C-alpha cells in the first residue's frame, strides 16, 4: 500500500484516518523529510489522545508520507522551546514518547509503527516508545544529538540500553553514527524487517491481528508487560489475580469461551 500524500502546510501536519478499529496516524511533511515542528508535535499528541479516548478505536498505527519516516527535529523551530525548557506537546494529552512525565497521560492502547528511509533521532524514539515496529530494509537510523550539541531526551538513553545492553546503546548514542535495518533488528529496536514498500502493509496486517483480539485483554496485557519492564516482575505479578478476575467476568471472556466451544473466531465487543 502506498498512501496518497495529503496536502500539508509548510510547518507540516499529522494526518489521521480511521480504518475500522485502526487509527492511522501519518507524519506529513515530506518536503522536509518529515522534520518535526511544534505544530506537528501538538497534533501528534492530539492524535495519540484520540486513540485512547475513542472506544471505537483499538490499535494505533504510526507511519509517514513520502520516502522517509522522519529526519527528526526541525531544530530552528524547536530550539527556542528547548532553550526555554518548554515542551511542544500540551500538558494533559497522551505523550507520544510515553515517558511518564508529570502532567502527561500515558498511552494504554497498542501502537504499531512502520518506518522507512531516514529514521533519525525523534523517529527512533517514537518507535522505541511504541509496541511493535516494522522496518523497511532501506532504513537509515541515527541518534545523532551529540553531533548537534544536545542530548537525546525522548527516551533513547533509556530504551536503547533496555533493548540492546549499555555497550550497544552507547556505541550509537555517543558516536551518532548511521546504521541500517539489520543492525536495528539485531539490537531489538525493531521487530520485523521487510522489503522497502511493504512496511505499511505488514504493519497493517499486524495491527489488524491485534485489533481482532479482546480489547480489554490487549490493554491489560500491554500494561502488565510495561509495568514488569519499568518496575520489575514482582510488582507486575501482584496485578495478576485482580486483573484476571475482572477480565474473566467480562462479556468478551464469555465470548471467548463460546467461540472455543463452537470452534469459530471470536467476535469481541470490548465489553
């Protein structure tokens, strides 16, 4: 699937589309390699918030228009915010980087990402903050903040070492070098690599597969895995009995049993 690029203002935009239970979030500033401006950050936060707040939406899919995912920050427009210590995403919204910072909501519903071409700085941090990443085999990754005299503050310093170990993380964080999709797969930064041009189709397949499952169970499973990562398995384990009791009394759990007995695909409603 090659989406038609919508018109966008010079400062770029985030173009969203509902496709059944999927919420497609498209980065739209291809003339500038999808470099992020403050307006794009705000719209991205609004798009992530819509995903969590709309009961009809089950899975988000972040992708980009044009040949590249994103070259990262549009520094001339973002630097003044950094110098003032301000954030581009308004308080009260879901944080697309899911850092748990005060004043921001954390995402509950799953997010799949399709990356391609240039995927620098913020692009890496957005995909590391998501749940499942499909990469085109033409990706060029770089966490190059040290080359600009700044530090990665969107989660790369935290998540790269979680995925790949401290040495592998610092290899790329401290040199700002460029690496490809095979290295990103080796380091567990992405989950699948496909031929360029097929990344969005594959991401849609995975998003559809997730959306077909019981929504409450999907959210609970995601949040428990995240809690185990951030707070440890013993803390996450304490949720098992209460969460399972709540899920097992839901309409979807009853449908799961019926579909098993009747040997058919389940039809989950989210209730």
